[in-house]
């Protein structure tokens, strides 16, 4: 993607600060980066800790793909942080239908310009007790099918050991390693030309989540659950923090990817 001069300069500044810190915090091993498309694409990673965007953004930036995330709209109102988000053309996400449509429009523009838009299909940190990908939302599938945009599944594992899900402190010692693997674009050809109704979008989303889960299973060397975790069936909120049953509910800290 041809970034503006302002965007390039801001990314260089952020990378200059973030990359050395990430390299100090954990080792890294990246696989499959040659599968990243030359043109615009949707990156669809799993989501198990708050520092996931740093891990995925680091990998993409080092492979000459400026990362553009869907981020909670409230973050754009934070002094300093909001300026950085706007300067690097991150995408604000609102819960309203109109706001969601605007977000998808901006995402389409980024991809059309050859950029990488990162969408977490789970919508928030996984609620699965063992950190497997849970049931996905349909936004990534809709964007992909509407625009004929490739969806690249990404799985990573290890960063949660440095900063656990909803953690309050970093665990730097002993030194941990973050592993990231990039998969082949998800084959969504079976859904081409079909009406984008609930059934089509759900099936396409399941295909994306299956690809992510398969990559993560290989990384972990374990078998995923036979049935994907569904927060609704577990009477859990779709957004915000959650706690294990029997513990007091914490304050809302909703992810908005």
C-alpha cells in the first residue's frame, strides 16, 4: 500500500519504539510469511491476549505490510493515542449499524489501495478456557465476499505467556517465545455469487475460523475441541471482559476488533 508521508513517518516512529521492546520481551519465530499476498488482503488472526495486535503488527511491518487494525472507537478520543491511530489510518469501530458500515467502508478503501486490514473474527479475546479460537463474527467474511478480497488466516502462540489474558503484569522471565504462522488464503469460492444472508456468512465465517484453528493446532501440537466455544451458549457477553464462573465480574474493557 502506498502510505502517505505522514503515515510512513508515524509508522517508522512507532516501529522504532515498539520493535526493540518486543524483541526484549520475547523471542520470535515466524513461518509462512511468503504466503502474504502482494496486493490488499484481510489478515484474520486468533485473539488470546491484549498484546496480540503488537505481535501481528510486528510480523506484518517487518514484511513490508503496514498494519491497519479495526480498533475501538473510544481509543480515538484518547489524547496522543487518538492522533497516532488516525495518522496511521487505523479503523474506528462503533457498535451501531451505521458505525459498523462506515468501518467496513474504510477497510475496503485500505484493501483497495493494496493495504493489509487486520480483523479479529472472534471480535474480542477468546472466552475458551484453553484459549482456542471461539465462534467468529461475520464481518471479515462479509468484507471478503463483498469485495472479492483474500482472507489470510494467521495463528500465533506464546505471547499469552508474557502477558496473560486480562493480565495486570508482564512475565518476562524465563524468556518466552512468540510463534506466528501464516496460512494460505482461505478458499471462499464456494460462496461466490451467493446472497450474503445469514447462512452464507455463517458458513464462510466457519471456514475462516477452521483455517485459523487448524494453524493453531499445528503450532500447539494439540487437538482443538470438537465444538467451538460459543459465548452465547455459555451465557457470556459477546464483548468486554469476562471472568470464570464463581468469580466476581470485572469492569468492561471491551475489545472492538
